[in-house]
C-alpha cells in the first residue's frame, strides 16, 4: 500500500481504516499524519472525495455517542460494583489444564519461539488464581460540572447563562422575585464552568435554589429564599477574602 495516494484512501480498505482511526478518537491532524500527508491535503480530499468525508463522519459519530453517553451517565450519577479479590493456589489438575491452554496459545502466537523461550513462558505462568470474595454496590453522585455542560449545550435557550459579574445583582433581585432564583442558578453554573466556584458550594446553592422553586406555600417559599440569601452572602464574603 502506497501511503499518501488518494486512490488507496477511497478504496474499501482505505475507507475502513479512516473510519477506524476516527472511531478511535484521532483528530484530523493525527489521521493526516497516519496517511503520510499534511492536514491541508486531507481537508482538500474531504471536499473532493465525499466518501472520505463520510467515512470520517461515521467514525466520529461512534465516539461522539460514547462520550455523550459517558457525560450523561456522569451527570445523572450511577451505581457500580466494587469487587474485592484474593489470590489462591490452583489445584494441580486446574493448573495443568490452564497451563496447556496458555502454552498452546503462546506457540500459535510465537511459531518461531526457541525451547528456551518456551521454557521461560512456562515458568512465568502463575500457579494462583483470583477469586471474588466480596462485592459492594456503590453510588457515584451526580456531577455538577457534567450537568452544566449537558444543559448549556442541549438546552441553550433555557440554560445559556449570564456573566459571572451579575451574581450580586441576581442575588438582590431574588429577594423580592422568586423567578430571579433561576437567573441566580445560571450565574452559579457559569462560575463553576469558569472555575470561580467549586462544585461543592455550587451543589449547596443549587439545592437551596431548587428548594425555593419547588416550594408551594408562600410562607415556605419566603423561608427558603431567606436561607438562600444567607448562603449567598456567605459565598460572596468568601470570594472577597
């Protein structure tokens, strides 16, 4: 295969390779390097040969979906198993059975292996096995930063946010207007995204803000707003230090 020639890269084999590289997460610049061409040539070929562009799009679509699913999983939180294993000796029968399987595979993958190399491989084969002795179900809490990226990109109109500098103004407006709570939460989200507020404080504020928005009775809402104002005043004092 002559790298750098467009004829190869529009063949079924070449297009499959391009799709695989894109699926692995390589950038166009990295793909161009693998093709032994400069990025500008790849960009030109993408315009001239639609099949190249489509192959790259198909590969990138796969990795984009995987990243999107991972982001959504992190934003919502998830449960996972934490397993504990211990190493125990294998009995002679099991050991020799697994050793034979391993050596047959080794010989197939290394047909030119010498007797010394085969002996070394045999000696390195473990005589123990891992056994699961404990499994705990654990929960990963939802991540505020992941929620921010998801909402700001998927619901731009509702969660476009405001400049960080308006948090004080939004704080004052929310005292008399519960609808200002939403704007305040948007400002908090922007502050987390820019690194001006840690996620722990943001979670506390967002929880308090959601409590205000979720309150039905006026007296309960007033109480929640007061609690939120006190929390915000403390945050603003901390930021001035």
